[in-house]
C-alpha cells in the first residue's frame, strides 16, 4: 500500500491482466467547478468495484464519463486497452466518429438512478428492444433471453405488464435485466437505489448481489455501505473530485487510512460487518 503526492491511498492489484476499464488522470469541469480532478483507477475482469463518497464528490460524473455520456477535459480512459472516445489518425488523436463511439458504448450498460423505462412499452419490449435493434439478436432469441432473466429476478409474471403497473423496486429490477440482456463487457450502476423507498431497496440489492456472484464486471456508485462491504471486491472513496482511497473492501472499512474516509464512515451512522 502506498500514498502518492496527491494523497491517494491505494493498494494496487498485482496482475499481468489488461484492465477492463482503465481511467488515467481524468479531468472534467462544469464551468468553474472541478467535477473530476485527476482521477485514476482500474477495474479488472470479474471485479465488483464500489465507489463511495459524499454528495458532489464526482462519483456519478466518473461513471457517466466512462459510459461516454459526458466528455472528459483531460486524461484518458480505455476499455480492454482501447482508447475510449478518441482514435489515432495520421499520428494525431481525434474525437471518435459517432459510429465508433456507439460501437464502444454497446460494450457497456448503465443502470441509472431513475429507471428510464419506456412507459408505453411492456416490460418485455423494454428489455428486447436493444438486443434486437442495436445488437442484432433475433426477436425469438431476445425474447427467450429476456424471459430467462425475468425469471431469475422473480418477475416472470410481469413480462406483459407496463412500467406504471410495477413498484419502484420492480421497475429497477427490470432496468437491471435490460442492462444485462445485451451481455455487456461491464455493468455500470449510478446510485441504483437512491430513488427507491427504503422498503424496496433490498430487493434491488439482492438482484445486484446475484449478478456479482455470476462473475460480472461491475462498477457501482452507491451509498449502501453494507452492500459495498459484502459484495464489492474493492471500494473507492472519492472526495472533491479525487480518489482518496482505493483498497480491498475489508481493509477499506476495517482500517481506513485517511481522515476523510474515517470521517465519512463515522458520519454515515452505520457499522458494517462482513456477512459470513
């Protein structure tokens, strides 16, 4: 474990693998506000990485930049070693064409705070639309896959329902199934339980736990500390647009190295224990 000149406390993963996602010195501004101020992190095959931090720390901006919903102002991001958002032409880096950007985005799926389901489509169509019309699956194959996934999350009886007929937790589980249905290289979650009533949070977290146990590569922005401790391989703590600590989950919670993280955990008002 080491600390660099920026104060980042990191315990790097020792591996010869190419990271699925590699973020290097990424910077992003919104006007005068530094949303991301030199963020670096990597995510490897099969890892679940939880990103935590106070409101305004840059967590959501980071995953939106990875998914190319926001452009970065500096630094670089790579997916399986391929530069995201830019291509080299004639020895110079230039913004990627829209078709190239879409090709990269198809390898990632995002689950948002709001469910973003199309209200005039059934659950089944919400799930099968992208596999058929973006990824080239046959309607029959997409339907079979969607029904299998709905059964896994306990919603097999909701295939023909419309989003308005579902609870918030059910809608978010459908949104997760929609993200998984295209078999993405990496799943990104942006505070997936923040819009839910407290009694509905657990059903969504259970679905995410099931996904983690299948070996999916996941980056989860969350304020659910118990979930982070018991499901994540690594936890990243962000504050003021920077990564402050990036460590294995147990060490992150049991032995925080920075005063910022110690204060954050104390103010959360919760204790966390590893499930047996």
